[in-house]
C-alpha cells in the first residue's frame, strides 16, 4: 500500500472518529456517493472558515446576498448550463461503471490538468497509460459520452433545476442591485450557499461532492473602466505565486511576481482583474493555508469556460491528492447579463454617469467552502501524532475547560469559567472525563486550540493552567485575565509564552 493511500485512509478515519465529516451518507443505508454530513467538529470548522471569508469580502466592500437554490428551465437555457455544463464520461467495457475521463486521468497519471482535452486525446491517454476501471479492473469502451451535470426537478409541474453554482442566481436581481447601489458602478456582491452537480463518479471525499457549499464574489464593472481601477494601487506591489500558460508550456515552475510586473509581462489583462486575483489569494491565506502550498494557474484557451475572457485557478497542494483547484477567477465580460437580457426580454443595460448606455461586465471569484475545509484537515493533520494542528484562529474549538479532579469544588470553578467564556462568544467545551493526559490527547485530535485546567492552586490564587496544543507549553494566568489573553492570543501573532508564567 502506498504512503499516499495510507495517509488518505488515516485522514478519513481521523475526521470520522473526531466528528468532522461522515459519509458518504446515509451510512446506515450504504451511502450515496457525493453526499456527506459535517459532524459537530466539522461544522464548527466550516463555519469558522466561512466567517473568515465573509470578513475578507466585507473588508473589500462586498455585500452578501442569498438567492433561491432552484430556478426554472429557462434560466439555465439563458445561462448556457443546459447546453455546455457537460463532462466527458467513459464506460467500463466489463462492468459498465461510469467515470469522468479527465479526472480519472489526473488521478492515475502525472498530468495535472486534463480539462479541455479532446475526446480522442482522452481515449488515447487511457489506452497508452493502461488505466483500468477502479471498480473491476476492466478496460474502457472506445467512446466518450457527453454528460450533463444539472440536477433536474419539478416545481408545480414546471421543469426546473437545482443550481450547479451560485453565480447565475446572483446575477438575476441585477436591476435591484442597480437601485440599491444608487446607480453607480462597480457593484460588489457575494453569496454563500448550497449548489448541486450530478457528478459522474464523485470520489476524493468532499472535493467532488454532488451537494456542496459555494462562496462566490461577483463584481459588476463598467467595461471601459477595468484599467482605471481605484483599488489597483493598493495591490500592485503584492507578490502572487503565478503559474502562467507560458510557464506551463515550457514546464517551468511558477514564480512569485508582483502584480505590477505580471501586468507588464502581459500575464494579466486588466487592473480590475488583477485586483480580483489578489482578493482570491488573500481569501485562502486568511484562513491559514500556508503560502508555499498555494499557486495561481492560468487556463489555456482550450480549457477556458465558454463565458471566460480570462481565467486563473487558485490551487492548493494537498498531501492526499496533490495540486487541487479550489477557486476560479474569471472575467465573464457581458456574457451573463446579455444572455439574460435576451431571454427575459428585460433591458439589463444601464446608463452611467458619463451618459453611456452599457451592459456591465462581470468579474468573478468562484469557489466552494468544502474544498478549503478539507484542505485545512489535510494540511494540518499530523498522522504520526494523531493531532490536527489547525491554525488557532479557525480551530473548531477555541478552548476546552477541565477540572483536574471531580471533587473539592474544582468542577464548580471550571463550570463557571466555561459559562463566562461561552457568554463571551468563545467556542468552548467542558471536559471532565478520563485522565488529564487523555483529555489533552482527545482535544489535540480535534484541533482544540488551548486547554484550561482548574487545579488545587486555583483555589489559592485564582489562577489556571493554559496549555497550547501545538507547543504543549503551559502557562499560569489569572482567571480575571483569561478571556482577554485568550482573545489576544487567538487573533493576533502574540506568542503563547507571553500569556503568563511558564510552568
């Protein structure tokens, strides 16, 4: 068994045992591939990541919206999804199992991106590389089928579809945005919500689910103002790990390069789009993904979606599945609004301050929150120690409070500390089961940031012991200062040993 397979199996076992992600669900009915339950620990972690993402969007003056999940057929005809939202499917000649050809190739070979390969090229690679059916080991039929990912439903007898992403439903209230934003471009909105794709053969855990959570930022811009972007000067000296199409073709490594230099080299088309890339990068750095595991990869012409003038992906290097796409940044031009203008017979053009009538372009930062959640679990799982070294500001549990023993009033003090921390909005647990060593180990496995122990000295001097999960250092702090110090440590670069006296 390979080292990578060992890691994947250990990680899956760990996240299940510690209440992060269960499934495929429903487990008691043998499960349906692509559907998962986030347990108590997983939901706390996912919420933390989504809240950081909300903070980043709000810092950049995006407003959050929430749109319906289901829309009638006509919407998806207008958006192009019914015609173009298609994956290449191959069938096993022995057991008839179906697989997405490009992803199967990426999993089984050193080819990092097979998106956009022709049917002939996909079949040739499957044959040349000797790739067999993962279910039975058989070969594949010499034909690639188009497979539409849309999930069909019916509403009051009307043909409808579950949304495959949040973007389209975000665009539809455009005329409402125009009034809300006082008829001024740019307009920035984002949405976090469920989406559905009828994946051919979902594998790789929650990285390719049939139900998942998307978080997408959409910016409506004047088509003539992309290179007079007010916020460009704030980011032009920012270095990004860019992996251009040119670098990929020459088999070079990506490089850290300033946005200004990337513009000079012609890698990025506009100031506004460059700013979007910097925001996307900031989103993943802010949740704690190490910079040396992130790169931004440009799409080639044969890989771009039908709506995209420019497209780059944010990719994260996972220990389980290697470089994995977690976000797409697209210049969608006026494709969406023009199409909905045509199909709805509503005028979606606007008259701007300069008196010009235009259909705005859309710049998009599109990603899900399941993949970053999995990435955090993958990257910060220490398989040897059985510990989740999750960045402290997104740890599912901020603090776990222990009484050293269940007697002599220590539980009463610990319960009061738990109550105070809970009222102050920390994610806190109370744990009095087993030895202190077992409680530490249990919380380390769940990624709890810090443990607080009430002991006999607490009754003498009103101090408690704080223990850092990563360093295992312990300090004594006064109960009256605990909340303040805990908040400073969780959300700043403050060193743990500066919290109090080391013990």
